């Protein structure tokens, strides 16, 4: 697994972002 994706997923979970955005973290950047 990508460590970056895991970090992003944890970050989004902390801020309470919907899981839909976690599917494409690079697209949001």
C-alpha cells in the first residue's frame, strides 16, 4: 500500500472528510 495514501486517509478521517475524497487524494491537490 502507498504510505502517502494511508497518511491522506488518516488525515481525512481526522478532519472528518467523506470517504469519497479519499479515493482520489491526488485529484484534490
